[in-house]
C-alpha cells in the first residue's frame, strides 16, 4: 500500500481516482482540488506518489510539479501527470517539468494502477561509492558514535574506511578498541611523499570487522596544522582503494573541513534536539549554504524522555530530518568497551534507524530537469 | 480541466500564436456543426487554457469561459473523429466518400492529413466553388513552421479556409 496524493480540479475525476486507487488498488489516497493546497498537502503528508492534472485554475500542473521537485521534502516523490492535453508536446512539457510519467485522460483505472505499481517498484539509482563526512559544529552530541556505527554499516556492504580528522585527539580508535599507533599526524611530520599510496595505506589500521581506520593523532594539534592540501592527498589515495569513506569531522570550519565538504558525496549533519544544538546547526547551515543540497540531517536523541518533534526542528531549520536517531542507553558503555552498537546490539532500534539512514545515503537525490 | 457535463467535447483551438485547450458544450451538435454554422461568427467554449504555440509548457491564462472568433481561428484539433463531422457529413450521403492526402500551408503551421470528400467532389471544387468557411481533415499532424520539433496531432481537424495559403495534393 502506498500513499498517493491526487491534485485535480475536476471533482468527478477526483472521485473516480479515489475509488480506483483506494478500493481497487488498496492505496491510501488524499485528494486536493487545486494546486496551492496540493503543494501544502504534499509537503505536510509527503506521499509516495502524486497524480497531478495540468489544467487547473490557480497554478498549472506543470508549475506544481516544478515546485514539488524544488522542495527538499518532495523532490524525490514519484509524480504522474494525468491530463486531457494529449499532444506530443504536452508529454515533453510534463517530463521537462519533472514528472516521472505522463498519462492522457481518459485513463483506464487498471492502466493507471499498473503504471503506479511499476513506478513505485522502480528502484532509484544507487550510489556505489562515496565520501560521507559526519559533521556538527557543536561537540558532545554523539557525532563520533554515529560516524563509527555508520562506517561499520558501510563496511558490511563494501570495503570502507573511517577517517578521524579530529585535531583534538579523536576518539574513533578507542570506540573501535584500537590503539592509534599509526595516525595521519605522522604524515605531517614526514611530509606527504611521492609514494603517497603506500605511505597513507600503511597508516591505516584494520578493525576485525574489516573496516580500515585512519586515526587522529593521540595528542591535540593546532587546527591549522592539518591543511586542505593534506586532506585532499589523503582522500584521493583512500578513495582509489575503498568504496565508502566516512569522516569524523573536526567541529570547526578550517581549510581542512572545507576540503572534506568539497569532496563529499553527502554531508551527514548532526543535531540534537536541545535549542543550543539547533541554533548551532542553523548557523552551520548558514555558513555552508553552498552545500545545502548535500545535507542529510540526523536528529540525535542523546537524552531519554520526550524529545522535540522532528517537524518543529524541520520548521526551524527549513531542512527535512532524514532520521531521528532513538536514544541509545548503552551508547556510553559501548564507547568505553570499544564495542559499537552495530556489532554488539545489531537488533536495536538505534541500529535499525542507522540502517535506514544508510539506504537514504546510498540513494541518489533526484535533480529537477 | 473541469468537465462535469458528459456532452462536452475537448478540443484544441489554434490561432496564429496561441493554442487554446478547452471544452465545448456541443449538446446534440458536433464541433463541425458549430464551426460550419454560418449564422454565427463566434463560438463559446468553457474551461479555456491558453498557451503560446512555441512554448507549450507555459499556460499563460485560464478562463471559465471564452469566445472564439471563427474567422480568426486557424484550425481546431480533436482526438475524436465523431466530434468534427457535421450532421450532413455523417448521414445520408449518396456517393461514397473519398480520402485525399493533402498538405496545407497555414500561418505558422504546416498541416498534413486526409481530406474526406463525397465521391464527385474534388479538393479543387471544394476550395474554389464551395462557400463553406472550413475544411475537415482526418489523421492530422500540424507542425510549427519555425519550430519543426513542435508538432500537434489529432484524429480530426477543422481548418479555416481563409487562412489557407497553399494546398498540395500528395496522392
């Protein structure tokens, strides 16, 4: 069963589609008789699919589709344009606006249901490799724990690495119960040689899960010691060898951070639901406007009890929450024992939410044509 | 497009620059009856949506009802043949009709389609001696002269004779 929004100004058509989609197709159907209300409903309900008429009095169906594609909450929605305008140019116009499918009225209910079935079962294009920095300008909200667990989940799919780019003696190694005998700080002492691949490769450590770790130096360094050039060299080499790289970012906007963000596939932005963290996330987004399309916001519940709703956070940040990570009581003991939840409690709600996050990270965002 | 009445017929009306998609409440008359009717120079349509011919995805205006000036119309296109025939074209013809494949040059458009004529009438007779203001074509493709990639197609079409500059017989 899918949730389907129908936007059409013809009440007979709305009723016909409601009967066909809900009674015959078993879908959950919302109806809307004009484009403005349809857009509002699409943003609040986020249906799996929208069926949009073209000729409507307030805004045309083409404009509705363009606006759906331009909003982060609705850009990935499947859209069918169903119209009485049956010219070849109308089909081109519908697809150019961003619709997945064009169908001409009158339509047979079974044909429409078949097309919906096909559209919803078509997998979106998957990302096969990438760089995923985990970033928050506010410390202490679980970014490292999330980075470690996300990296382990990537490793379950393909050879992956976790890079701890913290300049304040990062904790990724201890989270994985590894001794950071080798770390990227050694590159700064010796300089990056011509034989970068072997130099950098030798600095990584292998976790029993197979995950490679490039650890942070055990002693704090001035933030500017790690430059954008260093980061670029390290990432270039590691990206050639491994499919997925997860970076635990330093909580600062240094040249190194910018170099990481520049190369990133998607940016995992972490916020907790406390006002200070939300404020900090908002200012991060302001400073990094150019990367807005790459953000995947994780709302990490680091305290038990009632939390601020994702809707409120979305309204404040004007960014959809990719996932709300449930409070995980064992997060700290796991960290101290060096046994991340992905390995010690793979059935926990915390891990299943992160698995959902991985699926989202691996799905390519749709671009408006 | 609102279409609450089952007697309504959907059609696209083309002038030199605009395409108007709408419905007509034809009641017991066809689009052909209404356009060929020489007692009125206008045709009222409902639920009119206007787009520039060379920019089909832009709907520049929509109106609950609109009036079309028949002599300014270049052609009207529908996806249903039955809606374009006049009553006398549908029933009681003594001679079997013939189809002539023709090309018509219109302002901004090139049309190709089949001209349906009663047995003894030829396209020449139709164009030179008949007083009707329109021609009926079947299986029509209309191509925009300046943007050949833009085409409009329909099962049937009614063309304003005053707008025709050239007619080519393809058979």
